[in-house]
């Protein structure tokens, strides 16, 4: 027989307090701002849902959201298959395993703003290695501070460079957990390489790939530091992603109300998509 | 279906094996007739899985040949040998239904769809999986999964041999017995050559017509379960098979006879081989407690239901006897009587007495 015991709550309490102070309380202040208007002097006036309505109708928000979605979808489409492909190509045992793992982990160890600064210098047309080579050796007119297309390509390539490793490491962890017997059985069953991938490797990687996609979705959807240090959202507004736009509204224009409303909408979208995706991916697991 | 012959097979996992010790398998010559049920029995690490993987083609031997019906298949990969293998842990394709799992090896070989369906229906009936054909294989119990792995081997009607690598390890004890009899029944139905690898003597002896006992990469004896029990060729077989295993008593050999601490012991026949280390071997089943024989002190008496196991100490050597009734008291002084027809001498592990004329 199971006895009901309420004492467990007591043990959860410290965590609840901690979460309350570092997440719930700040979030509530944002909620507080989002329904009020201020003209400074610490004076606030009730605004109701006006800011939410305004943000949801604003073309500026739609454009930023569109850019954000384009960015996230593009990097997912590139990073997930590329990460899986690299993981498949990596050796499973022997001398090269640690070498590959360390090489893969390197980009993940670099601080985000350093990544942005690094790529900024790397792509400068006059002194950056990549920028100079493209312009002067290959004869391609490349300047990401002037061309939106070049800026977009640079932002995406930078993200792929920085984050594909995460997908690789997760996919690799999934791959090496497959017992040798599966490959042997597949060989005996006469399975092709594609069948081995489709029916053994991919299903066994499903869990880690779900996590990889989830992490990459959340991180890329909330990305700020790297594109901000690289392009500052430009040229024009062409690489102004949601978070960059949010910071502009909140700290540039000091429109606390609309910024708070936008934060909450932004948060709701991230949460909803993550929840929906995770629920769908794990729905038929025992 | 095929006869399987292993010809001077040796295998080392090292690139340049230097001596005998570097070989996981040491010179194996063996013929398994077509359609038989065979078991490879031995403790963990004796080389039985290596041998199995060489037959299936997952491992290429360092020396020697594997022949199916006289045809050398040594260089062929597993999928071209027409073999099937069931592994220790059930291997199933998680995302497929039971039906598609069974169809997989046939579809990979381009078998016509209607033929695939007939085979699946047939095999599912044999394995009693008919009701589960539509379910996803991932949600099944371990024994059902293991049946599917078997089924994937059985659906192909061209298999030369089906190999089982300790297939009942992860199965619950009660289902183990059921699955084992199912296997035996299947073998009788389709008469395909089956090789069963195990370290469990009960599994080996109940499944196989012929059992190969291995130790340290060497085949110590091949024979029917009765032969292995009655006349072990090596002390290892005597010790490994039987519960408790064969008694081994150090002895001195002189003038064609054996003595145990000065007392002569009658043997099945004359000693024909000599070696440095000689031992008398007798199964507990053939040791009686009577008025004459080797004096001993009873150390332990265990009633195991069907019979009584008496453990006695004879001049420092532990000897087991299995008797039916009237067990002696613990600590009693008794005499152990050996059945002469079942008493043998082993020299350096190998049998050294000649079999008495029947």
C-alpha cells in the first residue's frame, strides 16, 4: 500500500524559492510593465492590453518575427542534417575519436560575443581573411555591411560554424549507444546502407535529435549576442532579429510597456513551439 | 540447409599472433551434418562466440576454411552466406511493425510481395505471433522480440544455418523453458541446421543432438548429451557438465593401476596414456556409500528433493556422492565405493583409461 505523504513538498521548497527569485519575480515585473504606461518619474498608468494589441498589429514586429523564423528554419535545415552526417562520418573507436571530439567541441567553448567579433573581423573586405580573399582573389563583390544578402549569409554561416558541433556531439552520442548486434543483424538481413540508416541509426538517434532540434530551436530563436556583434542588425534592418529589435525598443527607445508586451509574446511563441514539438516527438513513446 | 565443415580453423584478434597463446581459437576441425541441432557449450570467453561469428561471416578467421556443403565460404560476407543469427539481446527494427520486421530480410532480397506474405503468415503461425503482426515491434516483451529475431531467420527458406548466440539471456525463467521447447519444436518441423551457443548446460543438453564443449579456444569434446555425461574425454567436460560435476581425486599411477593415498582403485580398463598430472574421475552418481572403499568423513548432506547429495572429505579431497536414501549423519566416518566401470584416470586433463568392452 502507498501512503500519501506531504513532506516531499518541504524538500522542493528551496528550489521553488530559487526559481521564484531568478525567474518568476523578474517575469512578473515584466508582466507588470506590459499592462502599464510610464512617462518616467516612476509614475505608471494602467494600459490594459493595449501594448499587446499594438505589438501584434505592428508591421515592425511582423517583419522581425518573419526574419527570426527564416533564420531559425534555415539554420535548423542546415545544422541538423549536417550534424548527423558529420556524426556518421566520425570514427567509432581508435586514436581519432578523442581528436575528433575535441575539434568538434572547440567552437562551443568560445564565448558568444567573441564569436561575433571574430567573424566580424574575419569578413572585413579590406583586412579580414575571408572578406579580403573573396573580394581580391575570387573576385566576388562581398561586403556584409552593405549587402543584406551577404549579411544574411554571414550570420547563417557563423551560426552553422558555431553550433553544428552541438548537433554532432548529440547525434554521435546516440550513434555509439547502438549495440554492435544491430549492425550485424542488419548485415545478415541483407540491409543496404540506407536501410541501416533509416531503420536502425535514425530511430536510435530520435531522442537525442529531438533534444538537439529543441535546443537549437530555442537558442537560435532567442539569439542575440552573435548577430548583434557581427552586424548590429544591419544593413538597415535586414538582420534585425526579434531579440535585437526587442532590445532596441526597450533600451533604445525606452518604451518599457511595448517592450514588455513583446517579451511576453516572444516568450509565449518559444514556449508554445517547444512544447508542441516535444509533445509530438514523444507522443508514441511508452 | 547445409552441412557445415570447419577445416583447420584458427583465429587470433591480434594482427601478428606470435604463439599459441595469442589465438582465441586454436585449430578447429569439425563437421556438422545437414539439418542437425548442435550446441556450442563453454564458459564465457572460451571462444564460442568467435567461432559463431566466423561461421556467420562477421569475423574472418586468421587461418583455415569454413565450408558449406563442401563449398568454401570463408571470403564471403554474411549476407551472401545465407545464414541467420539470433543475438543475445533481441535485435528488432523499432519503427517497424512485427509484420514488416519479418518481411525485412525478404524485401531486401527482392522476393516477390505475395511470396513474402505467404512466408510471413506461415512463420507467424509457427511462432504464435499471428495476433501481433500489426503491432509496433518496439512495444513488445523481450521474449516476443526474441521470437521476431528468430522469425527473421526462419522466413527465408534458403537459409543454410540458423545460429543462436545465448538467445535466452534476457528472457524470464518461466518463458525460457517455453521458448526453448518452441525452438526444439521448430527444429523438428523445418529441419534446418541450427547452432546454439550457450554457457548453460541445461540449454545445451536439452536443445542439441550433438554438443561441442569448448575451453580456452579448444574443442575438448563433441558428442551427444549422453556421451558427454557418461564418458567425458576431458576433466573440464566432467566438471562443467553435471550438477554437481565429476569428482576429481589426485592419484598415483603404477603398474597400470591407480592408487589414491596408497589404496588401489579399480578402473574401467587399463591405463594407456601417462602424463605428469594424474587424477581419478568419477561422477557423484556413481559413488556409493558402503562398508568398503575409500574412508572419508561426511562434511555436508543436502537433500535436493529427487536425491541426496553427500559431500565427504577423503584425505583432504572433497568428494560428492549422490544417493537415493539413508543419508549418513554429518561428521560420520563412511566408506566411498566407486563403480569400477565408471571410474577413469585422466592424465593432464585428458582421459587415459581404455574403455572396457561393453
